[in-house]
């Protein structure tokens, strides 16, 4: 009987240590699960689809039938084998995958647009590296049958104009079914997909083909809308499209001098805003911009490339929204655009993703608390209660 009691007393410290270790594991696991999984649900759950005119008076069935719910994001820049460190790649891809999958599950959009620079090294990747990048992209950005994914080409996917080749363009088009000058019509809404890298205006082979398709599509749309300044000659045999004014989707923004007029917490930093943009590199040339505005007379333009947010009004009436980067590698506060769109109207709302600085702060606070708990457990740190008790005892003794 005495031996049994003695054994129990000896095992007590071991049990306490195991219990403490179990508590530490639960604490660390809880922090990891929250920061790497649950935080995306907490943040994106707060995003709501914007309302368009008349939607408040529609039933749920009518809203679903007439309003297109679209998510627009840009510049994912999946790292390649040359510049991408494996740890950085793992971290960024996990963040984007969790954000994208959580947004699909919570928001259930009808369509998702990615406005170019899907890959970081598509402009020089080998066939094997390209295949690996595509495989990772399909895993990260998988989507249900109820949602459609449309991807626009960017300069990092096929190279800047001087790097662009027919092989790179065809490789991208084969994977994403993308063609410059392609029209997508959903719920009576016309979306025009533009290869802005090919809007160089120097009559290169890819540029000529791209501009010819855009011009032909412009003719179809203008015939369908019966624009007053568009001649009806040649419209009799043209396929009629929905009369809705188109929305342009492209990677490069239309020409603007700089980001000096851009506002918002995710606009360019103050030191970057006044740096002049270079035509055909940072933005489209003035000539190419005027062509697109004249050909399509769009009601909205959505672009990426700059990695920062901006809203510009062209010709005093055509809004362009520059969508910031979706990757935490490019900014601390990535976001995407939520759009409720009808054939005659649209409403946009920005949805911010978790700030990386806040996630880092949570990890630092949890780490500091963990160190304090360990030190207190091994009695290297006197708990505040006992410290206060000792001070009171000394005071009484005096």
C-alpha cells in the first residue's frame, strides 16, 4: 500500500509535465489553425455583394436570373523555378488558395475574372516549368461547375512586346481558352477580352491579328447597339449581339500620366504616386487607349498590372478600375473586386483579404505568450500573483 502511494507521488510531476505539454500543443495548434485557415472565413464573411438599381424590389429568383455576380482579381504572379524560393512559393500559394477557395464557398459568384500576370515567369519558362506552373494554378484556383473562370493574358504570362512570340501566346491560349478580341456574353452582358500586350501599334504579326479581331468585334457590337455615329452600312449580315454596352477586361491600364490622382488605402504609396508612367510599359499608349475607347465606347474598363488600386474617368464618362494584386508578395493588403452587373447597370465593392502585418502581429503575440508560459512553468519567471504576495509580505515585515 505504501509502495503504491509512493509511486503515485513520483508520477505526479510527470503527469503535470505531460498535461502542460498537451496544453502548449493545443495553444500552438489553435493559433496556426486560426491564422492559416479560419482567418480567411472571418475576413471574407464580412464582404457583401453590392446592390444595383432595382435589385431591392426583385425577388431572390429574379435577382439570380438578371444580376451577374462577378469576382475580379489580378496579378497572382505564381512564382516559378528561377526566381521563386520554395518557402516563399509555398507561403504565397497557400494564402492565395485559401483566399480564393474561401471566397468561392462563401460568396458563390457566377463568374471569376483574372486580369493577367497569372504566372511570374511565363515569359521565359521552359515547357516543363510551364506545365508545372499550370498544374499548380489549377490546384489553387479550382472551381465548381456553377462558377466560370475567365483568365486574361498579361506581360508576365507571355512577355512584354519585345519578348512576346506566337509560341508563348498560343501556349497561353491553349491552356486558358483565351483569344484577344473574344467576346463573352453572360446574362445579356458583353465582356470584351483584350490582349493589351499586343496593342503596341507596330503591326507585328500578333498585334495585327489581335487588332483585326478587336476591330471586327467592335463592328458587331456597334451594329447591335445601333450607335448614332456608326453607319448602318454593312450591318445587315452582321450577327446581332445583346445591345448592352461592353465592359473591357485587360491587363494594362489605359493611358494615364501617373497614379498621382489615385486614392484609397490600397493605392500606390506616396513616393510612387508621382512617378510618371511609361507608355507601352506601365500603361497603354495614348493611341492604343483612344482606339479602344473609340471602337467600343465601353461603360466600364477593368485592368491590373500596377499592383495598386486606382479609379480613373476617361473622356469624362468612362470609369476604369485598376485592380490591385491578389498576392501578398506584392502588397500587405491584397483584395479583389465584387461586381453585381446587369445589362444596363453595375455596382462594385472591394473585399480586402487578411492583412499580412496583422497575421504577423498575432503570431508575435502568441509567441511572446508562449515564452512567458514556459518560463513560468519552469519557475524561471515568477508569476505576478506570487510577486505581489512577496511585496505585501515584505511591507508587513517592515
